[in-house]
């Protein structure tokens, strides 16, 4: 007998891609809806990922590279100080990322310059810092040896000059400063002088808080005493300007003496 008789022929399986018509329409619709749901669910994450990637790229460009680095420090409002002094006080390295500059710290360093009263700093993209200054205004001068110290309304000594500047009254006192009581007393007297007294003023001398004198032209002196009741003292002294007196004592403005 033939040994191969009775054997079943070997079956070979073959993968055949089913045609579109082989999948029911309802199944195709269900699968399409499922794909759309998956895409809608993934879309916010994809957008968020793209935004984060873009933000990271922008942050790295601004903070980690010199592409938007400082190339210029522009100074506005400087008269008593020079732009070089302001830039030296700012100490901003050339090319430092503009976004990383601490504006408050920078303003503090520049504001430490004595003539500067107020300062603001802002960024001017892509590569500049703009510094706007408000400088102090002199109210009086205090002689110090051969020089003259200019003080503002707060008593801050912000400038030293070899010659007395025009237009500023002279106040003689030991050590000018915003925390010095004698300085504040002298400035308080200046603030209440009438136009008539100012027109005759030579200097204000503060030898102590209760020993303030106002020297006028013609070698006349108004002994002021302390700085209290300044408006009353100024009014009385003004009324007595025509008196033939070398010394007028208004320290007690209700009881005036002169000689």
C-alpha cells in the first residue's frame, strides 16, 4: 500500500486584508467616533505641550542667552551727575540678559548717588535700559572750610562746591544732614521768612536749637531763638524792619525787644 495514502493535505494559512465592505457600516462609524474622541482628548495635551515647549524656548532665549542682552544704558534727566557716573553705579555687565536685570536693585544703586532724589528704571526691548532721574534741588548752602555744601529741603547734603552758588541763602551750622536737628531748625526758619526778610537776608546762623539768628543787610540781626512760632516771628520781624535797631529779639514774639 502507498504509505502516503489516507494523509490529509497540509493547509497553509494566508493573511488576507479584508475589504472595506467586509466591515459593517455601523462598526466603521463606531470606530471613527472612537478615533475622534481620542483625538479630541489628546488635543489639549498636545496644545499644552506645544505651549510649554514654546514658553521654554522663549524663556531660554530671554534668560539664558545674550540674544536680548543689555547693549545700552540710556540716562535721562541727569545734570548734576554724569551718564558715566550713573552707568558706573548701575554696574550692569554688557550683554547681561535684559529680562534678568533686577530693576528695583538697579534703581537702589543709582539712587545712592547723593544728587539723585528719585530714580525709575525700565526695559526698552530688545537691548536697552532707560534710567530716568529726578535730581535734588538746592535750598541752602552751608560753608565748610573753603567750600560750600548744598543741601535740599530735607537737609540732604548732595553737592560740594568751591564757590558759593548764586541764589541760595547761607545757613551756618556745624554738620548739615537730614537727621541733624540744627539743620532742620535752620531750614524751618528759612521756610517761614517773608519776601521782605528774604530780600534783606545775609545768613541764618544756628548755634543751637534755641540760639538761631537771622542776619540782615546793614549789619542788623534778628534773634530768633528756637524754630517754634516761626510765622509769628517772621511777621513781627518784618513789621520792625524800618526801626533803627541793630538787634531785634523776636524769640518771644508777643514781647519784642530791640536796641
